[in-house]
C-alpha cells in the first residue's frame, strides 16, 4: 500500500464517525454486499461517509491491507474497524448494531 493511501485512509477514518468503504456509491452500489450494508445503515438512519474503492486502486488495495481484512465493504465506527457485510448483517439482525451505534453516540433517525 502506498504511504499516501495509508495516510488518506487514516484521515478519513479519524474524521468521520461512520465510514463505509464500498464498491460504488450509496445511490449506485456496484456489488450486492455493498448494497446490503448501505440498506442497513440507511434503515437505521446512520449518518455515514462512503468511499468508492473503484475510483482509486491504491485505496482499494490499501483498505484491505490497512486492517488485514481481504474483502470490501468495510465499516469503521469512531475509528474502529467493525467488519464487512456478514458481520454488519448479523449485528443488525440481533439488534446489536443499533445498540452499538447508540452507545458510540452515532446519530440515528430510526
């Protein structure tokens, strides 16, 4: 991973309460897993910042190396890596995600 990509990832994760590294955008996801995470976050009314990894190959590879997680999407809350689609879906289905976001003082509209 390039140093510039590493610095950009650190900056993005530290400056935003919730960050979603995804393929595509929230209005036009480019994979089913990214789409699922967008739907979960939107359903909860979470304010999140998204990064389209398809726009920058260094970021796409860099995020995988940043926390040694090989797949995208990836979600960070208050600088902490939470997981990908399967983890978010499981946390959502059990109610743990809403509780976790509330505990971290992330604003939710749902």
